[in-house]
C-alpha cells in the first residue's frame, strides 16, 4: 500500500515535469502547418539578433567566471588559512544575493552609478558592460563561493601552503600552481552554474539595456509564436548541459578526508 | 633586496593587521556591488527629493493598487511555496522512504538540479506551449476529452497560472533540500518507536514530524522568497497584465510609472523587507534543524 502511494507520488511528479518539456518541444516543431519540422529552430539560429545576443551573453559569462574565480579563490583560501573566525560572516555575506532580489540590486546600481554620480559606469558602453558583469558576479557569488569553499575543505590548505613556502613559492605561485589545481573541480562546477545563470539572466540585462540573450528571448516571446518554444528547448538543453558537466567533473573530485576532529 | 631579516619582517607583519588585506578585494567588491546599492535603495525609501528624512514614501505605498500588488505577490509566493513543499516532500519521501528502487534516486536529484535552475524566460515559454490557449495539454483536453480549460476559468496569465508555473522550480528545490533531511531520519528511531508500540502514524506525528518541522518550515520560507523575487518568469508569461510587485517595480525602474522615484525606492524596500523576513526564518530554523540531523 505504502509502495503504491510512493509510485503514485513519483508518477504525478514526473507527469508535471515532463508535460511542459513535451509541450514546448512539440510546439517548437509545429511551425510548418500539418507536419513536424525544424523550421522554428532554423529561423532562430539564422536570426542575426540571436547570434549577436547569444555571443554577447557567452562572452559576458566567460568574463564573469574569470572575475569570479580571481575574486573568490584567493578570498576563500585566505579566510581558511588566516582568518577562520571570519568564515561564518563571509559565508553569510555570500548568501545575501539570494536574499536581496536581483531587481533591487540592479535598481541600486542604476541609482548609484548613473551619469551624474561619482563613478558614472552607466555613462559608457564599456562601463555598463562592466557594471553588468559585476552584477552577474554578485548573482553567482553564492554558488561560486560555496563550491570553492567546499573544494578547499577537502584539501589541507595550511600544510600545502607551508610546503610550497618552504620550497620558496610566493603567494601568487601558491594560489595559481598549488591551490587552484587542487580545487579545479570545485571551480569548474561553480563556473558551470555561473554560465547557466548568466545565459538565462533577464532582469539586470534588461534594466541596464544591454543586448543580452535573456532580454532577446523575452522580446521574441512577445512577438512570435513558435520561435520562443524553440528557444526554450535550446535554453533547457544548455541548462541540462551545464548540470551534466558539473556531474561529470565532480566524478573527478577528491573525496573529503575523514574528519579528524 | 631588503636589509630586514625575515624575523624582523615577520614581527612587523604580526603587529600590523596585514592579514585583513587578503580579504580587501572581496570587501571592496561586496561593498560596491552589494551593500552600497542596497543601502542606497533603503535610504532612498526614507528620503524626500530634497534629501531630507521622511516616512511619506512608506506611507505612499498605502494605495489600493500597490497594496493589491503586494497582496497578490504574497499570495502567489505562499501558494507556490506551500504546494512546492507538499509535492516536493511527497516525491522525496516516496524515493527515500517509500521503498522505490534505489536507481531512481540519482536521476531524480540530477533532474531536480536542472529543473530548479530552469527558471526565467524559457520556463514561461514552456508553460505557454503547454497550458496556453493553444498549448499541448489545453488542446488535448479540449479535442480528445472535451474539457475546455478556458471555460472552467483557468487562465495561464492569472494567479493559478503563475503558481503552477513557479512550481516547476519550487518542487525540485524542495526535493534537493529535503532529501538529505529525510535521509537523516535514523532507522533506529522508527524501530525504537515501534518497539514501544507506536503505529506508523504515531511515529510520524510524534517523532519524525517534530524533527523535520524546522527544515520543512525553513524550506517553506526559502521557497517563498524564491518566488517573491522572480521577475523574468512573470514578465515573460504575463507581459505587464498581472499586477504583482516585481512587475510593478520593473515598470517603475523602466519608466517611473508611479510618477514618484522615491515611491519606487519604497516599493523596492518593501521587497527587501518581505524576502528578508522569509530568509531570517529560514536561517534561524535551519540552525535549529541541524542540531538533530547531523
């Protein structure tokens, strides 16, 4: 009896999740009347706007990942090595972007960095791009920090540091050639989450008026019928790809040592 | 080359708070791009255009349209959080305790990871293609079974439509968070309870539920905040036809639809307060639940 309810709960759950995926896939194939075809995909992929915005978002994602790694790895490493009592506070701060809605944060950016402020980032295209990148970095901070911090937990940070120092390594060498390779798997899984977030992000890019993939999807959705469904399938495939890559790289992660405490 | 010996350098290092320099980039970053922008909105909510302190903006929120926007937002968030908790819990319990084969677990958790990240604009498209006026399910029900969802009063661009859509990322999030908690229920507790003569229902009511309660309520708060701040899904789904807070704030930032910038700050401040309360509950209850589920 118990097992019957368990199967029923699972079946209900699966139906709810499969139907929308089926719905969007079916709809995306219906552009040509009467037969299934890939017309909607061909239309979307051939759209220069699609190529432009998608490239823009991919480049933004890569820059965000680079910035995030340069910011988070040294910080998490330093906190574990020298300032362990700061750890709960830093962790709390990194979770704040989950608490404060993105729309509020970007509203603050627009007010704080407008053309008449002390740091007029929104005054130029490069400045606005930089501001958007910092916004993306903020949004991905909870995932990036958590991933890297968990990765650092599995290695003995202080022993590695002392060993490297006694061989004459400086801080940059230690970070780049000792710590980073050891937490690479964790960094990669943080990077793939960041990629998924940036590619789908809508609010910040739309309010900062940047030609990113999220606002493009929204615009297409407001004006077309079949192409949005094709875009949704593509976006789902990308999300799925990012998560699959995380699963794959985490197979190679070192297992946490048995806790001596 | 310095003339100082390493020990001399070291003693200076330990006197000056140089250790703190290591977190300086991080501190600068979060100050510039997290704290200051948020504080700016909070302060702006309590200022008039001349920069003087005032409560008028907060009082200005007390108009029927803004109150109803908050109310609808809170209702949608609450409904999707409660349903997400219930369904997510049932599925997680079915997999961990319901005697389903072990191999279901890993794909389910992977899929939950994907689905909880599949939010925003594409999610809205998926639901439009499924439950929209010419969506897969709508058409199937109308032509094959003869149920017209529209005549039954269902509309995707409504309270229930938005709630059903939000559930797509709420349920997986619940599954991801609650599965470890369910795994933490020790078999010994159940055995001890049944040796003492407890029925299955009594075990759940008196042992399992009190232990899980903080995580359940905490996750509820997290799911609430999660859907309260969701902007992209709502805009892509409804355009601006549904009066909820994120959409209203989006329109306000775009074009000052309220006709008063400072009222916009107050609106944003209200969002911080609501998600802040929900997350405080989450963090507090999480700390409590970890005591048992270590």
